[in-house]
C-alpha cells in the first residue's frame, strides 16, 4: 500500500476508523481470490457500529488489515485519523481488539495471560485484577485458560482489550459459539462500553443479533460495501412495515381495507398483508382492526411484519447478485475514473 | 524494548517445556558425574586391580609386539610406523590404574553438555514461537505491539538469553562438579582455564542453537516443522558422507562448510578431518589426508549463520500476514 498516494476521501477526525478503496486478495491453488474489493468503510466515533456480512464476506480480513496483521494490496486506512498501518503504533494503545476467537496460551492461567499483555504495554499489574473483576472473572483468574468455557474465554478476551482502556473496541464475531445467556451478556457489555463513551465495532454474520445493539451499521458482501448508515435508515431500505391479518374471507377484507385507504395485498393462504397507502404516514394496526370490525370482519390473527437487517441484506445481495462466501476470480481493478465516481457518490 | 524482552522472558520461564528442559539438563549433568566418578576418582582397590591388569598387559605386549609388527610387515603393511600403530602399548589409563585427568574428562563433559544444551535450547526456542502460531496468540500479541521488528527482536533476545543461561548451567555445572570430583581425589585441575574458555564458547553455540530454533519455527510457523530440519539434515548428512570422503570427489570441498565440523572447530579452537585418495588404480589402497578447519573459520561460519538467520527471519516476519 502506498503511503504517498493521496487518500480518496478526506480524512475525517469525527471517524473512529475508515478505509478507502481497500483491497486484499489471497493466493489459492486455483489462483487469486478476492477477499476485500475496494471497500470504503466509515465508523463514526461513539456508539456501537455493526460490521455485517455473511461468512467469507471480508469482515475479518478488513479488521486484520486495520490492525496491521495482514497487508492490503491497495487502498488507505485510518484509525483515529492516523493512517495505518504506518502510524498504527501511535494509536494502538487506543484500540482494543478481539479477532475471531479469543487467543491466549492454553496452559497459562487467565491472570498470567493478562500479565504478559500488561507487561508488554507497560500497564501495572493491578490493572489485571481490575479488568478481571470488571468482566466477572476475578474468582477464576488462577484457572488455566484451557479450562474456561467459551463464554469465559470471550470475557477474558474482553478483559484483555480493557487493559489498555481503549477508546475503540473491535469485536470480531464475539458471540460465535455462545449460548443465549452468553450472547445476551456480550451484547450488554458492548452496549455498556458504548454508553461509557467508547466506540465499539462489532462484526457479525448474525445480522438480527447486531440489529438489537448497533447504532450504525455497514453491510458488506464479497468484500464490497452494500449499505451503510444508521440502523433505522438501513431498515427503511428493506421496505415499509406491514401487518399480516388472518381473516375468514381475505378477498372481502382486502376490499374493505382498500376502501378504508390502506394498501392490502394477498398474503399466505387465509391472510392479507396490509401496508399504509402512499402519503398515509405510518401504519396504525388499530385503524386496520377498526376498519375490518366495522364491516363485521373479525381477525383471527394480526402479526407485525417489520423489515430486519437480514431481509435488507438478502434484498441487497439479490440486487447485486452476490452470494455469501463464494470465492470468485480476481476481476481487473476498477479504472481510476470509476473509483472516483464511486467515491463521489458516497461523499 | 526492555519491557518487551522482560515479558518474553517471563513467558519463556513460565512454559512447561522450559522447566522440563532445564530439569532434563540438570539430570544429565548429574548422570555424567555418576558416570565419570570411577574414572576421575577410582578407589584404591580399583586402582590396585587396574595396576595389576596394566602390568600384565604391558608384559604381554612386550613379549608379542616385535612379532606382531613383523607379521604386519609380511602381510603387506607399508611402513614400520603403520604396523607399530596397529599394536600400541597399553597405558595405565586403559586399565583405570590411574585417574583420568581433568583435561580429558572435562573436555568430554563440555562437549556432551554443549550438544545436549544445544538440542534442548533448539527445541525450547522452536516451541516458544511455534506455540504462538499454533494458539493464534501471536496475532493477539501484535494487536498490543504492532511493531513487527520490535516483536521479532524481543522474542529473539529472550530466546538467546534463555538459551545462554541453559547452556551456562549445563556446561559450567558439568565442569564445576567434575573439577570438584577431581580435586577431592587430590588430582590437579589440568588446563582448567582452557576448559573454561571452551565452556564459554559452548555457551555461545547453545545461544546460536536457540536462535536457529526460533528463526526456523518462525519461518515454518510450526514447532515440528522446525525440528524436522536438523533431523532431515542428519539424514542428508549420512548420504553426503559418501560424496565427501574421497579427496577427489566433486563434493570434497564441502566438509569445512558443514555445521558439525564447525561446531567442533569452534569448541576446540580448530578441528581436523580426514579424506582419502586412492593410491592404486583399482582403489584397493589409499592414503589418508588430514585437513584442518581453523577456529577463525568456524567463528566466521557461525557469525554468518547468525546474521543470515536474523536477516531472513526479520524480513519474513516483517512482511508476513499473521492470522
């Protein structure tokens, strides 16, 4: 990656991290495989930012590049407005990261593992006890890492990141393999970290799970940016909300609802899908039941149909003909003009 | 950097393999002392018995030596000296009639301890970095300290210091305990300074072995792959012998560049090796040519090995993706 080339978009001090035109290919037996292709990522400071995409979409590769673990083929990256990996040492103390699974020495105790990391960054030993207590492992610090459950390992990894008291935390698939209680715990932890003023970047392939905790999201597929923004605006791309009503005579119900100013459409057998008509504003379920009851059509069931990130993602990938985790040959890099257009469209 | 080296040293000494290796080395030192006890401090009864056996052998040799040499010459021995060498005079040492000198036993001790410590430190060092790749903790480490060269150097320094300590314990414990046994038996510590210097050089070689184990495992990203390298060399070496013993063979120039000869030359301030040249066309007779590898040569050899290993290791580690 060239350091002298000017970045494609202006550096923004309001961003915790950003990438521009980031590209990474891997050599495989069948030639080169694109992992990340011209990715533009913008993570604002503060809050939880979901970095979403299916397995193999390039999330972990992107995170590894940001952390200096692997080298990009091209593109620029910044962390707290510092170009990385060149100036990563200047900001690394402000970044805590867990890439994929927690990785510690299995034969060492949790405390010894953290003591080594603390020694490397010059943190006092007392900090080790603090962070162990903070993640609820104070009592189990003397146990070997290999004896930990997956949830405990994940908590230990979070404790490791907290040794630095970082402003930015990067969690890569933090809930992989966890039970529901563990997932809930991690979600709560991320939220509380963000509420304490930190920026949390969480990558996941379980989109609905992140939807519950994220303030902003970036969705990628096959290493390319598909959508970004706050959760509400992304969800709006998934279509309008609707209610599905089960009635004895769907055709008659549809007529009544049309006359009442709704936009009904046939749903699964025995049901009608009701949306607000254009210009009607938000759909009101009570208005739907009232309109049907006024003609003596009584509901057997009413279910809200709200778009979620998964639907948005599926809709985006089908639009772009992108599948999940399928390797594809390297296309030629985009001409500079096309790249400039793409940036222009984003900014 | 000091902070990082300290953290790496803490990890090195906390590892189970390091502790096991240290115990194995100490056990070997103890076993060596037991093994040499009867050599350096034979009891009066053993000495008397040995003296008797020696005198008997001396008498037999005197009776038969002239006949043996004459027969040798008749059967085709080329020179008087050659035939004399086939029937050497017995020595009191052969029969434990006198204690082995400190020089003799100490030299064996230094060599034995050096080779054992070199093997052990190579193994520990390879495992030290191999475990980081195997567990993925190297990636975690780099998220705390992203400066690759700094990380490479700190780990290397820790390995070299740890190996040197192991080597020093192995070599000087062996020498010290041997000296104590010899002195306790009232014998002089012959060439003690020479042996101490040889021990110092052995410690350097143990540190080099540790460094090579570290770099090889770093390049291979696997402990076992690194350990396979010297084993594979051992296999190749057995094949190479056939191509290097003949003074006129295409690979006759190779021995001075092989590690084992340079190890010996560095430890003993020079080493000799033999090559052979056929005298008769059918190869049924040959002459032995003795060649020498100097201490300076071995010093330059090991310095080159270290510089190349460090440069290659650092270069690869700086650029390599760590996942």
